[in-house]
C-alpha cells in the first residue's frame, strides 16, 4: 500500500501519511533541517516541527546541531543505529509489507496483488522480495532486520505453527510458515492470524488502546475476529480463538468452504454477497459492491444491510459470552460504515442481553487497512531481546 492509499480521510491516516512523507524524504535526501524538510515535502513548518518531535521521542530520527548557511541549525536524520523490524500481512488477494523502526515508525511499505489460489511458496517468495526491496531502498541490508511478524488470513495453530485449516486457504495447507519464512529472511519470525494481528495493532497503536476487553472484527473476503481480554490478545488453546466467520448461524444453511453448513461467512463473506448479486448485477468484485453501495445502488445496499443483520446475530453471541467494552469493525467492507453498522446494531440489541448490549460501544477501525500489518510489527517487536532499542519503543506506546 502506498502512502496515498493509506490516507482515506481520517485524521489518523493523514498524520500517518505525513509522517511517512517526512521519513521517506529523510531516507531519500539524507539529513535535512526542518525548514528543508518542509520545503521538500510541502508540509507546513508547524506540521514538520510536531512530526520531528514525535519521531525524535520514538527514536526514529536523530537530531544533531550544525551550521547551515552560516547559521546554527539542527539537522534531522534517520536514526542510523535503529534496529529494523518488518510486518507482512497476507490478504485474500494481496500481500502488504511494512518496514519500520517500531510499530509506529514505518519507514516504507509495499503491496503486491496475489491470485486467490496462489501457492504458499509463491506468496512467501513475493513477500520476501518486497521486503528485500524495502530494505535496500532504506539503504540497509537484511542483516539489519532483526524480527518479522507475519499474518495469514486463516487459522494458525500456535502449537504446531502450521496453517491450521484444510480448506480456508488451500495453497497454504499444513505449511509451517514461521520456519519457511525464517529460511528466506534469516531473522526470527512470528506467525499469527491476520484478525488477531489487526486486534493487536489496534490495541497497541489504534482505537483499542487502553481497552481491557474488546473485539476486532475483520470484514473482507472472509470474516474473522481478534479478541482482547484483560488488556491482551486472547488466542485460545491452539491460537484459533475468534473464528467468528465459522460460527453456525443456520444448521440447514448453505455449505461453507470449511465444510460446515450455515456459517456466518456463507452469509456475509464475499462469495455469499457476490452470489446474491450475480443474477441481478452480473459478475462484480467486492470493491464494486462497496463502491456501488456507497453510490446508493439499492441491490448492493440490500445485501450489505442483510450482512449487517447476520453479523449482529453472531456478535450478540460474542457480547453475551465476553461482555466487551468495545467492538471495532475493520477490513474492506467496514468502509460502507452505517450501511452495515446500523442493521448490525439493531440485531445486536435484539439478540444480546440488554445490559451487555447497552454497555458495548461500536467503533470503526483507526488503523483501517493497516491494522494487521501494524499488528505484525508489534508481534515482530515482541521477538526482540530486551534492551533492543525498538522494543523500548514498542513498549512505550502500549
Ligand atoms: Zn465455515
């Protein structure tokens, strides 16, 4: 994902895009004064000043007194001694890679499309090449990358480390991703499900900061959830907690890709939504459905409203079980906002225990499409030995 894609509207994404512009300018131009950074990036001097202060606090840049044009000046440069960490998030149709000095200090990112039925080897090769490319652009070597977090959009067995489903991501079945990626990257690798990582990203750097009990729901081609309990990510016995997409909504419903009948995902996953529109609208992509719904297309709005209703029933179950303070909606489909949120809220209020439903707040994701890759960086930072600079940074933001 490039910076302009990372910034659809919100204050947080605007700040993130500005931060990336400053870091990229320093990476490409070398040390500069704040006036020069403002001139080079087109950002206002006040914005640059705030950004540099923030980057200095997090250790991503170094400040050095100097003389410029006969005057005293402070030169800002990328922190050379920084340990680098990387986050890799495989989506259903793409892979995104981010390189940073901490989960908040991303110095570069790249995205590449992946075919839906790609083999694991191909996905991992492409991700490794993207990472190498980012590292070289930053003027570093792979030896500077000390840890990598990887997200997979399927259950990952935390005991065996393998992608734990025969049918959810067929090309990755049984692959021990951490070991395979470690072989390619020569750095320690942590692997988790992308919904878990998105929850972790929002917990450390986004809308779930300070929340004790929360749920992150990822609505994309599939649907998944990451659970925050007692202020930390809850993975369950084998790492597959939060598989909300495969909760049974109707025992006699359509057969799901997991082999069960009537899973939530058969109603609100991309395949179900697109099938429902095929006879009236012809072949559409998920992105088409989102765009058309936002433009007011009644059919597209209707299937998304129905999806919101079904989602609310499943979420009511979660609310009764866990009594969370906050539920965050993220993933591509969350971009339709109230088209899904309003019917979801109505179902939730109808189906959950009133006191639990009344105490839960529904929020939109703050990190948006970056939540999983930021979570991957958080999980990478956690692999570093205590004392590494980046770990201190990661801890300071929690
Ligand atoms: Zn299923």
